[in-house]
């Protein structure tokens, strides 16, 4: 039995991946050239960009780069290409289930409105899933820097598609803006429709952000949540209630939350009994995809048995159908038994 099995074949679920942020860098450059869009050097020759988002100026720069990347998606074919290539990359990395997060309001003006854009994404997802064998679902996310009424509109949109490929409702963008309680009514709409509650919290802000997600938004998973380690009582609550955290080590470092991979509290979360689903967040801007997050865990000293448990946690935390979960969990055991 080998101690360091290759990580790409390890079956996993990927639960924290943003739509535009999933784009291949080469595709970004090709589409920008095709549509005559000027990319800053940090998105072309000096990619991946050097980022620091622990202050508002740094976050503004990060968001501006993200908006520039989103602007290259001009046509239906561009959207379909992004989705297919993303799912192909997931397949290559052993991801058998993907939940990709998108805010339709960021694309609606170019694609006939938020409903038309959602239809396009879901159709592209079905096609990509059929072609690759990877199960794919969509999380519709509200933008916390926009008015809570916009979030309610998106929650109603998500509810309309609750049995047609949308499995959750999220809340993203700058965590320091938009208090979670102001979005409670939007999340109640999604909850009544049976959707998972998956807001971001506990990355740019401390554990109080996670507490607010649990108390006000009834989070069934928390995007990031790493700073829960700063509050032992909260950490125990998360572990006891079994609320998974979507931990994205590479983006935590790139955004300046932690100075280096060694400082990401992955081991502390794991040993506290917290359910962890490793995620890549925005590989277009951070330069590290899903398997890279598992490599970081291995660098933290996670054994193959522990890496397998991380994969199991991601699968169990997903919204995948039970038969998909069973198949992927069996694949994890097969990976562990391989030599």
C-alpha cells in the first residue's frame, strides 16, 4: 500500500466554485481577444494576480478583476464553453458532483434577463453533465452589496427551479457589507422551497459572521467559515450540529486572510470534528483548482486515510442524489484500497 496515492483519481464533490471564477485562464484570454476586450496584465502575462482583500481597497481590486473576467462572456456559446470546460476539468480531477454558484443578476442584462440566463446555464449544465458523466447542480447566489429586495427576487427565481437543477441559495461578495439578518426573508423563501442555505461567512470577518449565518439564514453549509476556530464555543456548535464548512485554503491565502498555507487552520477544524468540503472558490483568480486544495491538505500532514475522509465529507455534505453519493463513496473506498 502506498502512502501517497495520486489525488486526481480520488472521488470528490466540489461544493464551492463560482461561475466566472471557474473559467480556464486560456479561455479568458481567447475570449477577450475574440471580443476586443483589454485585459490588465494581471489577468494576462502576470497571471494569477497578486491579491490582498483584507481591506476594502484590496477587495475592490479583486472585484474589478472578477468583473473584467465576467465581461468576456458575450454570447450563448461563450457561456456553454465555460460550463463544458469547467465540468471537463472537474471530471479530470475526480469530482463526480459539482455545485456551481452563480448570481444571474450579474449577467441578465446581456442575456435577456435573469430567467433567460438561468435557463441557459441550466441547459448548459445538463449538456456538460451528459457529456462528462459528472453530476452538476446550480446554486443561485445573491450579492450582499445589493439591496435585500434584489435577494428576494433571486430567491423566488431559485425557488421556481428547485426541482429543475437548482439545489441551493447563497450569499456572496464582500462579507463586510450587507448584514445577514437583512437577507433573512430571502433565505426564508428559498428554505420554503426546500433549497439548501449556503451563505458565505467567516473568512474576511470573524466568527460572528458565521454565527449570523446560522442564526438568521439557517445555514445548512457555510461558505468558508474558517475563522470559526477563533471561537471555541462556535466551533463546538458547528461540529455538534454537523454544519459543513466549504473551506478554500488557496483563496484564504491569496486574499490575505492567512499569510501562508501553513496558517490555514485546516487541521484544527478537522480535529474538532467539523465537516469539511474543500473547494477552489475562484481558480481563475487564485490559480489553484480542486485537487490543489487536497495537495495543501497533504502538505498539512493529512494521511491518505484522512484525505479520503475529507472526500467523504464533501460527498455527504452535497445535495447529490443518494445513488450518486453511494457511487462516489464506494469510489473513495476503492481509491484507498488501491496500491
